[in-house]
């Protein structure tokens, strides 16, 4: 039985909202708890984000696949895991969810609901960092799918993003939807609107580069494997090849 698209869209919306709330809320808390130590602020935000991603994927992934990221959705569509129509439908849900999550995070810390960030991040180093951060994230996800280790994906995604907070100069946004959402919070985790296009282009380039790399490293990624790319869906979700994936509850 197919999971209705409306349920999957709700899961992507809620997951994206939780993700943005975690990233931005943790950034605000870190800034207040460690006002004089930028390194500690980054560590606190990275740790919360890594743990939050793990939990959010486990919570909502069985409904929608747990993408919460347009690049993941469109790469998945490229390999046949979901249809291009569904990937296009996921996009506004992911963007709207991240925007809502940013607003909720601001309110939770008694800030203005919307405060446009003045944190300019666009630079050649940041551009390269986002290509590497996004490309690496896609490689992690699809390598695990290709080698039938998707049970490790929630933890691996959290671990990779947590590490990439430190090994990239951009702090690893790796997601156009959350990049857009973080624009609405003038806090530690925010990004100025003028920097958003550069980040989004770099993330798209990173996704495209990951596709090419995957075709070399794992040339036989099938639609059946891509259908469960982040986490297998409930109810025997029907893959594009007509086969039913195993329900996660079994």
C-alpha cells in the first residue's frame, strides 16, 4: 500500500521544521550559554544538531523517507527512488517547514518571530565548503543505501553533519531549505539573504558532483535501493519498479 503523498508532505514539513528549530534554537542557546567562546558555541550547536537529526529521521523517516533536504530528494529522484513529481512536491514543504522552524526557534527564546540575519557568509571558501559538505552528505546516504546498510543512516547523517560543522568553513548547511530558513534568524546560526544564493548554488553543485561520483563508485544503484535511501518507509511503500519495500515494523 502506498503512503499517500499528503502524509509524506506533512512528514517532510514537520521534519524540516524540527530540523530548523534544532539548528537555530541550539545556536541561540549556545550563544547565550557561552557568550565569550565561539568555539564552544559551535561545538554545542554541532552536538545538538547531530543528535537532533538522528532523532528526527527516526521519528518521521518511516513516513516520507526522512529527506528534509531538496538535494537529497532530487538526487533520490534521479536514481528512481521517488518520482520527480514527488521531489517537486517535497520542495515547498521542506522550505516552508524550515522557515516555520526558524520562526518557532526565535519565539522560544523570546526574540522577534522574524529577524533577518546580517551574518554574511558568501566567500570562495564558503562556496567550496558547501560543495564538499553537500556532496559528502549525499555520498554517505547513497553509499549506505547501495550497500544495504540503511539502518545506520540516521546515525551516519547526524555524525557527518556534526563533523562537518568543524571541518568546513561554512559550518555545513548542506541543505537549500534550511539555508533559506536560517535567513529569518539574526542569531549565531543565521545567514544573510545576500549569501543564500551562493550557498544554494554550491549545494546544487555538490549534489551533482555526488551523482557523478556515485555512478563511478557504485554504478549499480537501483531504484529499489534508492526507494529506501534514508530510512525504509512504512506500509510496504511501493517503489518505482513496482516492488514493495519491507515495512519498517516487521
